[in-house]
């Protein structure tokens, strides 16, 4: 273990070899081609399509919204864990089958009153005013069934 620092990290610090079949990830808000900074650039990125078993589904606001509408909750009450299997397993040509959810983890009790008020305020703004014009940023607004459960959970905080 008395090797010079440069020799110990040489295998982890070398330039990576570009993959032969690079993978990419694209959000619905990403309307511009992906730019790679690999030594040998990959071929032109095709339009964002996802195969769901019934042909390619284009990624756009409508197909993403239809996918989000297929999401269900695992349990009742204020536990808002999502079951996304309905979306992932869909073969509907109007449903883009690869959407992610953003979670905000918040305890429902145990805070002082000022903290409860601040958390409720933040989540309420995100649920209502924060949904205004989210499409222009490439996001899909909360579906009514998700918003309803979210509002109930926010109101139950103590």
C-alpha cells in the first residue's frame, strides 16, 4: 500500500472507452438533440420513441399525460406510494410507457407548528400554483386523482 497516489488511482482515472451502443435518457422537456462529448460521436439521435409492444410511441405532452393517468396508489390513506405497473405494461399506442415520478418525503406529524405551516405552504404552492404552465418546462401537470390524494395528505399534517 506504499505506492504513490498516482499509481493507485491510475485504473480509475483513465479516460473511459466510448460504448459501442450508447444509451441515452431524454425527458419530455428535452426537445433538442442530445450532444455527446465522446471521442467518436455516436450516430444522430433518432426522435424520442419508445416501443411498447404495439409500435413506437412518440414522447410528447399528450402521451406522457396519458401514461401518468394510468398510475394508481399502492394503498389508501395518506401513504402516496405509486403503482406504475399499469403505465409500464400498457400497449396503448397513446401511452408513452416510460415516465418517472418525483416524490417529496414528508412526515405527517412531529414538527413544531411553524414547521408544519411552512411545509404545508410549500406543498400547497407546488400542488396548485406550481402546476401552472409546467408544460412549458416539459413536465406533465398532476392528474386530478393524484392532486386530490396529495391535498388530503397535506391537510392531514399536524
